[in-house]
C-alpha cells in the first residue's frame, strides 16, 4: 500500500518535494496537496485512502476538522451503533480511547508509518466505523458513490482555534519553542492549519449535506452541547437504527450520553495515562470541553479579524456561527 515507487534513492519523496510547504502549528510541515494543507505524514495515507478504499454501503464515517469535537462524536457514534453488543458497565469505551476503537482512515488505516497491522478492512465487523479529517473534495469516489453514511462535526472557529493552538503546542517537538498565540492566529486566518483552510473544509461537507441529506449529517459542537439528547436520537435515525420506545423508556439514550460525557471520559484511567499509537497522550484529547473559552484568549483586534473572515468566507452559504 505504501507508495515506495515514487521515493528517491535517499528515501525522500518526489511528490512532497514538489509541493509548497509551511510550518504548521505542530512541529511538522504542512504541504499544499490537492488544495488543502496536509500534514506531511498523512499525504501517503490520503493518497492510499483515495486509491484503495472500497466503501461498503453499511460503512459509517465520522468526518471533522481537527479539534472540533471528533473524539466526542466518534464515542457517541460507536456507542449508538454498538448498543446491542455492550452494557454500560462493561463497555469498551470505559477501557479504550475512542480513537483506538474508531480508526482514522488517512492515519491508522492507510498511513504505513502508523498503520495497525491487526486492522483488516475486509474482515472488520459491519457496520464498519471510521473517522477522517480528509476534506470532502478529496474523499475517495468509492465512499462518495456508495450508500455509506458520513456524519460531520464542525465548531465555532473561535473555539476551534484555541483548542488547536493549545493542543498543537503540547504535541510540538520539545526541540521547538512554543508557538506564540499571535503567530498561530495569523496562520489560522490564512487557512494554514492541518486539513485547512477550515472554511473550505466545513463548506465542502455543508454543501453536500444540503444536496444529499441522507448521505451527510452536518452537526455543530455547540448544538450537541446544548441538546445532546436530541442529536443522539438524530444520529441513530440518520444511521437507520432509531431508538425503540422501549430503549427510550429504559434510559438507553441517557446512558450513552453519560458514558460519552466529557466529565466521564476525562476521568477514565485510559484517558489519563494511556497513549494513542504510542506517541500522543490520550489526555490531550480532553481539555475543557466548553463553549466560549476563546474569550480568555482573543484580543479585540483578533475578534474583529476572525469575525470578518467568517463572514466573508461563509457568506451566502447558509452556514453561520
Ligand atoms: P477544548 O480544547 O476546547 O477543550 P477533537 O476531538 O476534534 O480533537 O476536539 C477536541 C475538543 O473536544 C477539545 O476541546 C476537547 O476538550 C473536546 N472534547 C473531547 N471530548 C469531549 C466530550 N466527550 N464532550 C465534549 N467535548 C469533548
């Protein structure tokens, strides 16, 4: 699966050499690849995902821009889809980080540097559940043309920025100085962040959700925070597995919400001391889990600038924050 045929004798990648690159918020470079800013490590994974992924009609893909609530949505989706198999007392989400249970297509499945050899796409139980940060326009045809379902989550760009800046500063290589808020903000405003620009990312999925509402369910982190009960039911209906009256009266929805709540997940031993793929501390996926923390970071000029960009980029789309 690895595209070794395009490597130079010294191991460097010819394609990567030809792409414009910029330092991202993390330590590694971002490359302008297929019109989005792709982390270097994910380029081969995205290409292999596009080339080799064969979607099944029963597949479910949780798509997101990084730091918009991916972890929460994959936990909820995993719990909803598998609710017949596990009890709340003995649930895999109590002992595994959600990213371990739901693998990211361009990283864990198709990136040979991170690939988990025990994962075999053809033998995974159905419905197969995946995550992706790949923009809609770069998804494989097989996924777009199949009846596989996509659930997308986005978040207020102010909170997304703060979440990304704090997260990437923590995973930045120890040898690099911390990235100042102002410098990171300029990159974010220019769209130079992993899988960015963020406005194109959300608009790609937004437009498809308008055109094909049975294919893409478009959610906002803030809406989920305000009424998670409604959206758990909404997700189950969208996936064709609505809660029965009996499940509702048995408190099945509340128990899924409780299992996947920020407070519960953050306190689990696996999310305090565990690591994802041996290098990211699970605890980094759980910071504050709040709406509006950005007010503690933004100056008046930053508020003006980002508000203007949001208005300009989303105007006429029907999407707003
Ligand atoms: P903050 O940094 O604002 O706290 P992602 O999962 O896409 O990386 O997004 C991470 C953001 O989602 C972080 O936001 C994190 O705290 C928040 N988050 C993680 N798990 C959550 C949960 N179960 N409920 C609500 N928010 C959650």
